[in-house]
């Protein structure tokens, strides 16, 4: 569905901004060639393949305490096999061991990750509960601790295939923010993941530029001013991929249109400005006003942080 690909893009962007990252490959399925194609600097990436769940989480804790990394990816929670399960017999019942392991890890990681300002990304999978008649039968391995402690939870699903004739060349993916402590939740986005380059920035740019009337669409043709980008979305995407200077020009114009709209929208704490200096000074006053007894009888319960 693109979960690992999405995290590799996050690592690549963090490295491009001067940060450092680590990838804890619990599934032992890391593909260096694919990561390099997505823009990851393998020489600057710390990669570890632990033997059990305890070892993986101990490594994660050690890296967070070192306060030297910006992004740590754990792939995946479902593959965090407890040591007791590895040493036991095949088919032997192990009730709640993984959930207890994750609960302990979340308690230890939450505080130190907040202090070190390290973004810890846990990739998880979906399982189905048996005998569910009403509601969603879907659940995730590892218990509920990760859901409660995480700051942001993103549901990533493949919703379609991208074809070139009869050949499948990519996937259409929907990402829905099902929990968000740092911004309004329940926002959705759709994007293309191509098998040769990962998430297609060109396709995203075409969709957004057409939405904001920067790129004109007449029938099947896409045009940027007097310049014809191509007939059909795929041809227009390929044109932008082959002409990076046009991509940068459209991208700059789109940012100039979107930025004022984003600044006008209020943030989660009621502060409209996105200026870092203003945001650093105003939230305290906004928070004090929000919980004032004269305006609200009850103060909201506190919540822990970190994914």
C-alpha cells in the first residue's frame, strides 16, 4: 500500500534538509536500491536489523536518548516478535506478550522522544477480528498503547492501479489522518506511487495546479499559459518530469497561491499566524484564554505525545 515508501520519502526529505535518520528493519526486507531511487542517502542512513522485538525497541530507545537523530523508522510493529515467542515452540500460545512489550516501550519512549525532538515512525499492518457483525472488523497488532500514545496516525490504503496500456506501472493511494494532536484531524490526500520513482511529485503538482487554475485543462489537454503540457494526465506528468525547469516554475507559482490561504486558516490552538516567532509567543495566551473559568467550566484532559 505504500507505507514503507512513504517513510523512505520522509527520510529523504529529512536528509535533504540537513537532518539524520535511522531505519530499524524488523521485517528484514529493506531494499537499498529502492531507497536510493527515492532519494535516500544510504551513506548517511543508519540501518539495523534486530533479531527480536525487545532488541529493536532497545535500539530505538538508545537512538532517541543519543539525541543525534531527527527521524527513526520502525518497520514494522507487526514483526516485533517477543523473545519468549522466538524461544518457544511453534504453535505455543503467547497471550498479550507483544501488547505488553509495546505498552512498556511507549511509556519509555514518549518522554525522551519529546525532549530530544526526535520523530519516531512506527509502521503497522491491519488484521481482521473474527465474528464482528457491526462496525469495522479491522484491528492492528501490538495492542492499543501505540494508538493512545501516538501524536499522528495515518491510514494508508491502495485504492487503484495506474496502468500504461495493459501494464500496471503504479498505484493510486489514499492517506487519511485518523488522529492528529498537532493539527485538525480527518484530512485526506490521494497521490500516485509509481514503481520506478515512488511518490510522483509531478502528478501531485498537476492536480493541485489545475485545482487552483494555474494549469488549464481543456478536454484532455493540460496547458500552462501558452505551453501545452500534454494530452492526458500521464503525458502532462511525463512532460514535467522531463522538464524540471517548468516543474519548478509551476511549483513556485502554486506555493505563492497556497501560502496566503494556509496563513489565513486558524491552527489547532486558535492562533491564525504561521509565523514561527508569532506562534512561539501567542499559544500561551491562547491556551490560557481557552481554559479560563469564565468561558469554560471544565478544562480538557491532558494527552501524551509521540508516535
